[in-house]
């Protein structure tokens, strides 16, 4: 059986998730030295998820500058 188009996610794994799997949490805690290999995997502390945000304002300013330069060269 196939999945209906309305149920498919177009961006899939591009979007950041709020919840990590246990393996991802263990890796992050091990990097921060808050969990050791012999410790229990149950009752793990919370792990903050860093969200990646795109800065689009700089791109908009650059586009405005490009159009201003083109308008200035057209006047000459």
C-alpha cells in the first residue's frame, strides 16, 4: 500500500526535531562527559537540542544592494 501525497513530508529530515532518541542522547551526554559507558541508560538527564536558524536578513540586504547597483548603472 502506498502513502497518500498529503501525508508525505516534503522536507523529511531537514527540519530539526525536538526529541532525541536514546542513542543520540547517550552520544551527546558522553561528549559532555555527563554519562559513562558503565552507567545505566535509564533515567537519563535532559539534553538541550540546538536549533539551527537561517539568517535571511543579510540575504535580503544583499539583494537590495544588488538592485540598487543595477539601477545606478542603468541611470548612467
